[in-house]
C-alpha cells in the first residue's frame, strides 16, 4: 500500500465518516482537509469564501495537499472540489492512492439537505442542482480514481471493508 489514501467524491458522499473509520482501522493519521483549512485560517469555509473568494480557498487546498503528500501515512478526506485541479490530482497520485466514493444525487441530497456549511450549495439545495454539478465533476473524479466504491445502500462499515479488501 502506498503512503497516503485520498478519499474523493462529491459533497456529502461520506468521505469524512469513512476516512475516520479507515484511519482507525489501518492505524493511519486522519486528515480532514476542510477542518484543517478552517483551523489554520481561524474561520469557517463559508467565511473564507465570503471574505477572500473561492479562488483563495482553492489555493489553500492545493497548498495543504502538497504538505500532506510529503507527510505520508494519512487517510485524507478531501474537499469535494479538490480533483478539479490537475495539479491536485498529480500531487495525490504522487503521494498515495486515490479512492472515489460514488454516491447518487438523491442520496447526497437526503444527507445534506438540512446543512448550511457548503457555500456552493447554499442557494441551490435541491436534487437537480446537485445532479447537474455532479455531472460536470464526474469525469474528473473518475479520471483521478485508482479505485471506485459505490456507497449507495451500504453502511459505513461495508464501504470501509470493501475498500480495505480492494486496496
Ligand atoms: C466543496 C466541498 C466542501 C468544501 C467546500 C467546497 C466543493 O467539502 O471543501 O465547501 O467544491 O465540492 P466537502 O466535500 O467535504 O463537503
């Protein structure tokens, strides 16, 4: 197994929950990218978007990814937009394996419909918008992935087991 495991996928696909379980099982360090960016900035993702703009947030993601890549032995829950940049995909590839958690728009919507901490969805919290954005992003997720796991109708433990078996 390579140095790091990067979990990618759309907002609400379960990256954070699955990364936590996987890190525990494999005795690896857990890195939650959004949380770390928030801690380092001393403000929420929503505030970073509002005060500095999305481009600034994307720079923070790329800088953090380069640091993680060097560190090794991390299970990384990546922000949903991370694989959109070629540079980020290259950094992940060089630093470990990339696992795509594939989840349907309906399941995503049911999971996150009552949350307000994702600036890209705040004004468009509906299945149609989620499906449209997901269609745009899907090719990047698929292209980046070393391994794809469909998560619909599976428990966190099942997803985790499937991942460990296939790694
Ligand atoms: C984003 C996903 C979010 C967070 C930010 C932007 C995206 O992370 O990084 O709101 O562009 O998909 P999660 O995928 O952990 O929700």
